[in-house]
C-alpha cells in the first residue's frame, strides 16, 4: 500500500545519499583526473539536500521522486545536475500508479531516454550513458522477456552497470568536460558512470531488505 511504498522510497533515498557522501572523495578523484574535481561534491551535496527535503514529504511515490529531481536540478549545477535531476523529474511521471515492476521499467526507460535526449551522448562517449544503457536494457529484458522478479532484474542491472563502468576506462571521451582532454582521457574511469553504478547498488541493497 501507499505507506509501505513511501517508506521504501525514503529508505532508498537515504541509502543513496549516505553512499554518495561516503564516496565523495573517490568520485572527486575520478573527476579530478578528467574533469574539474567536483563530481563528488555535486552528488553528495545534491543527495544530502534531497534526503532532507523528502523527509517532510508525504505525497505519493511519483510526487516524492519528482521532488528528488527538482531538488537535484536546483542544487547541483554543471552537467550532472540537469542530467540526473531533469531526467528523474521527467521519468517520475511514470510512477503515477505507484511502484510496480511495470512502472519501474517505464521509469527506467523514460529516465534513460531523457538522459540521452538532454546530453546527446551515445554509448561509447565515456559518460553515465555507458553504465545506464546496459543497466536499463538488462532490467527491461529481465522483467519483460525473462519474466524474472524485480529484485533479480535489479541485480542484473547492477551487473550490467558495473561492466559499463569498466567499459568507460579505455574510451576517449566525446561529451562533457572530459572530452576537452581528448586522448588524454583514455585510461580513466568516468565519474558519472560510477555514480550511476553506486546509486543502482544502493537501490538493490534497499530492495533486498
Ligand atoms: P561537470 O562536468 O559540469 O563538472 P559533474 O562533474 O558533476 O559535472 O559530472 C560529470 C559527469 O557528467 C561525467 O562524468 C559524465 O558521466 C556526465 N556527463 C557529462 N556530459 C554528459 C553528456 N553530454 N551526456 C551524458 N552524461 C554526461
Ligand atoms: Mg565535474
Ligand atoms: Mg563542474
């Protein structure tokens, strides 16, 4: 019912915020190699604000998730704020009927579409899209084709995202700040792909509880 879903979303947001705060230095290191060394600060500040904000909210799941997006857009500048925040805002429309395996697939697809639409990055451009795309495809296939439970599907998404993060290492960046480095970006792991993986790992951890 509604209360249980709201509790689950609150728990997920808190877990994500805690993880991103814990990984702040690591994400900053990654971004200092191929960017401007702020991805850790951006993500930890953004999600800490989100966690504070949603604590007071008692709307339905779609409204709570929409607030997550709105808050990220207003708190996090740069490339990642509008990409994460705007896409979460957009995808939250898919949660009108609450959180089910169907609406979760619709949310994931809408989120990916919006990230690609806004950032205009293909797979292989060395961005968050490289972790997100295989994760969303694996999740959708696991649910719609293989008829697996959402938890198993989410575990597959995490595995796919993990491979996506590794896949970014040898790539030459074609989008975002890292692209200014051109060939010098080769050999470094993309920060945004990494934060995407951390978020998915936390969603899985909360779903497993
Ligand atoms: P900024 O680069 O503005 O400092 P962040 O450091 O917070 O913003 O985020 C950097 C991350 O944003 C990159 O590691 C990459 O994953 C992601 N990113 C940058 N540009 C794009 C884009 N056009 N499409 C998708 N993701 C992008
Ligand atoms: Mg940066
Ligand atoms: Mg920046």
